[in-house]
C-alpha cells in the first residue's frame, strides 16, 4: 500500500476505515466504488444516496440507493 493510500485510510472516520482498506486491497470492486463515493461526499452516507453528480461515471453504481433508483 502506498503512503497516499495509507493517508486516505487514516483520514477516514473510524466507521469507514475497513471499507477503505478493502477498497485499496484490490479484491473488491464494490468496496472501491463505495470508498470512492464516501470520500467524494465527505463520508456522509446520506449524501451518497442523494448524489447529484450525474456526470460521474460511477453515479449509477453508487451504494445506498434504492433498487428502483438504481434501475434508472
């Protein structure tokens, strides 16, 4: 793991550090997307669900959205 990746893990709130570690492990695409989205919105889970960055290539894959919303 690079020093930059370690810094991201340390900056993350303790509740999200395991997700970030898993994201950087390279073993989970879902964790990578979840970690990216959480970091993008300042680790506020509700903001991931309400994300309005429709130009983001990960927008349709973001976590914490309802099933009907993900089909849109």
